[in-house]
């Protein structure tokens, strides 16, 4: 638990399109589920808003109706949002229910593509949250929004609510988790937003090359902007990683900061993890050896002391799986074992399904997402691969550090902020880094790591113990957000 906040507690409302344990498609849900607890533990008053999706288990989470609703104009009609709440003893989560918008099998899309009315769904959600805050008399000091799905809230605060007694002085912080997803929609859908065309559909507003860009609106109107690592905050201001918004972000650079996500050190802790075969810590690594032996057995790989290389990932171009597949034949000539778990693009899934039969006894690839297996893989591996093209923050490298699997990463985004290359001369570092996004660079770095694993066992143990002792909990991240909140509140008051 963190130290109490200095000064009076803040009233913070966090708004997200997903949050653990209610609904999840990616890392945003983990952040939205963990940050409120960390902030509450240092003394702040925190509330969370998410849509009431079909995925939310009303009974399991004791979600109760508040018997209240908000009415939101959408184009020429009125849509109703019923208000629900669930408490966990630390903070309350509020849900906006509208079955037409949110009672669907998935959160944003189907296998055929994004829902065609996503702009309407999330414009409604954003306005419904603001109206719910008024109706429930919450009096927030700041609203913390996340990604394009909630980027209209800062726009509405400045454009629709600036003279509102309840919301006119409320500050906003936008966190960009991945700049690649911007919420771009056809200009013909503008009428669904409840904003004035002549004021805001222009280059200085939400217009972007003839489309509506919701994330652009958030960047322009939020009092403060954060992203999920210091390196990524710099990278997105460059043309090569700015996804067309680098100029806008450079213009707001004095209000743009990087804050690393934390990890849940109750879930990801090898000393207490119930999902792994044997518990262990930096003081006693005996359990890690057992985890490795049992992992090889479970995946029908040949037993032995050879280094186990692992990758647990979404199978997309961003994650560098193409680099690994490109050097696979060379790599598998080495005396190693390789374990991959992932799901995503079909071409990568197809390639993965062939790996086990191509390298029997040496490689195992599972297609799909299996949270329990991911714990066992990270606990049982020696070297954990994250050769990402770009990585705003990354969490898995922090899990691997905690579990004594040396991360081998490309030096980008949050990977660059959390992994320091091993230097045998000074006996420092916690993993391995390479810079060029090429198969050869990845292959050379893997060979280097294998050589150190085999040739310098004492230094290797020191290397992984350094990583295991690092603190990547949410407590430190919450402190940094607290500073940003106070800065944003000061900015909004100007």
C-alpha cells in the first residue's frame, strides 16, 4: 500500500471503454481495473465508469441498479442510459446501460470488422457519463479519460459544459494507450456528436483529412495528456511514430508526459502465484527449476537444461512475430527449446500451428489465449522475447522480470524504459536489447543471450535476481498520476 496523499484527497472519475474484472479486450482493461485501487490506497476518492456490456456478469459482481437514468439527445431522438453500480470496498464502478448500444457479443467489433455505429455508441456513452456525474452530484476535481472511445469528454467539457455550474471547472487528463487507434469516422456521422459543425469540424478541431478524428479532439481539448511510457511520449512526437498526429502532439509537448503502467504484484508474484507448479523468489530459485521441468513435460518437449525461450503475445505485425518466424530455422539449429502462446492474425496463427511438427521435442506453439498457461510459461522460461516494432508500454516484460525470465526486447517505448541491456564487464542490466528492426538483429541478440546463459551461469543468476527485485507495482505509477492530476487541475483553473 502506498503512502497517504499529501494535501486534501482528490475526487477523481476515471472513464474507460473496458475494465477488469468486468469486460476486457486488451491492456487498457488491466490499467482501468488497477489504477483506481492504487489511487484509493494513497487516499483519493475514485470512481470508475464503463459501459454495461453484455459481458458484464451482473450476479458475480453484485451490480445493482441505482433506479436512475439519464436522457441523451442523439441526432433527432432521445436515448436513455440506466445507471448501475458495483462496489469492491475500495472504489465504486458505475455502468451506463443501453441495450441497443452495449448488449452485444463483443465490445467494439465482430470478425467482420468494427461495429458501424461505434461513433454513435461512444458519443452517447461520453455524454451519458457527464450527465450521470451531474445527476449523482459527484463533484469531481478531474476526469481521467482513456483512448479514442472516451476522448469526446474533454471536448464536451470545453464546448458544451464550460458554463455548467457542476462541470464547467472540472479538469481532464487524456491517456493515450496506443496512438495507432484514433477513432476515425466518416464526416457524414457528425450529427451524432451533438457538437457545432461550424465551430469544431475544421483543422483546428476534430476534422482530419476529411474525416472525424475523436482522439485528435481529446488531444486538443484535454488539460493534460499522458501516455504509457516516457520513451513512447517522445516517440509519438516524431513523424515515424506519430501516426499523423505528431505535429499536434509536438504542439502540446509541454503538457504531454509518460507514466509507465504498473503490474498487479498480487497476481504476478512467483512467491504466491497459485497458477504455477512451484513457488519461488529471488532468495530461493529452486521452484523455478521445477516450473521449467514441468512446463517441458506439459508441452511434450524433451527434458534438459537447455535455455527455454518463450513468447506470449498477440499475433500482430506490431509484436515482431514476423522477425522471429523469419529467423526460426537458424534459431532452431541452436540447442534451445522454444515456447509460443498467442492469437491474432490468421497468417501468423497458421504459421504457428506448423512449428511443433517442424521441430518435434524442441518447439511448442499454442494458438489461443490461456491466462493460466501464460503464468506457467513465464515461470518456466529462461529468456522472454518481445521483439516489438513499437510498444507503448508493455506489461509482459515486467511479468518476466518478476519471474526470473530475462526479457530480450527491441529498444522501443516502454520496453526501453524497463529493460536495461546486460553488461558483463560491469555485471549490470536486467535483460537484453537490440535496436534495428531486422531478423538478423534479433537473431544475433538471441545468440548472445544463449551464450551468456550457457557460459556464465553465476552472472546469469545475478541478472535474473536483479530483475526479480525491481518494483513495478502500481503504487509508484499512482504517485505520478497524482502529480499530473494536480497539474491538470491547476491548468484548468487558469
